[in-house]
C-alpha cells in the first residue's frame, strides 16, 4: 500500500525546492509526502490541480520503479521549469520510454505475485 499525505508544515530548508518526497518501506511502509504549502504558495489556484497530479505521478513512479532516478524531460524530470509548468496545464507531461519499461516490469512482477497467491 502507498500512503500519500499533503503536508503544510515543511519549511523551505527541508529538501529545498522539492514539491514532494517518497519513502519506501522505511519502518512505516511506503509514504509519499507532498509539500502542499509549496505548491499552494507558488501558483494560482487554477494551476494547482495539474501540478498536484504531476507531483503524485512522479512520486508514485519512483515508488513503483524502486529507484530514485530522473529523466531529462517529462514527468520524471528532477526539476520542472517554467515551460514544463505551462505545458502540464494543457496536457500531461510525457513519461520516458525507460520509465515505461520499468513500470511494465513492475506490473509483470506484481501480476505473477498475485497469480501465485491464487494457487
């Protein structure tokens, strides 16, 4: 299970510039913490839903892939720039082929595990 929480209490010094953080299996299971105060403070209200969606997709992808890698562009980019934020208000940012392959591998492993449990 993945727990995702929105927090308002992270100051600018904690993971400076990050909009979220994912912790995998560290005592409390898998947890995504979204620094909602940073999202709310940086953009007008109408921009928040697509940004929040992209932040969640980015962090969930990290969790499913099991690695902290980033792509040069798209939803898995380490730091989005102004053009990325403009683009995500029009359509979802792309996901790199490498990330898609890692997600397919995760899905195949998960399916095999679930099917084995049915036997």
